[in-house]
């Protein structure tokens, strides 16, 4: 079953770093970073507000545990937001590509290993 995984980060730079690492490790087929969302939440009994960035990673049930571990490892928050939602429907071709791209057996090209995925931003 394919998943969309939402992870909020404190900065665009940290979200992009996590997205690149997660995709390079084949923990997700694709990771998108949406900059500058405004969040309000209760933390330690206080109302907090923050500007955060949202990373949305598309992965599989099988790869999710490793993706969550990597997101936690890369995250600065004590309790990071990591939420997975099942993708109930989608383009057949896209979902097949997603599944194939998350395969551990697929080799990453040397060009992708060297290239910064978010270069030029």
C-alpha cells in the first residue's frame, strides 16, 4: 500500500536535507518540500506559533519504518510530526513507479548521488 508521509521541519534547509537523504536511500520515491506554513500548537502547556516547512514523502508500507527512523534521526524536534496517510487511489503508472522506486534492489545512478536535488533554490 502506498503512503504519503507528512513531516514538519523547523526550516526549509532541514526539510530539503531530509528529503534528499530519504530519496537517496530509497526510503521514498519522491519527497516534496512546501515552505513557510504557519503552525499553532500546544507544547508544554503553552500555546506556540511557528513558521515551519512541510515535507511530503511518497513511499510504501514496507519502507515506512525505515523512513520514520531516518526522519527522527535527522529531526531537531523532541517530538516531530510524522504522519502517514494511505493513498487509496492514484494513477496506475505513478503508483507502479512509486513501488519500483522504493525498491532496495534499484541502483541509484552516480549522477543522482552527486546532484543536489534542491539545487538552485
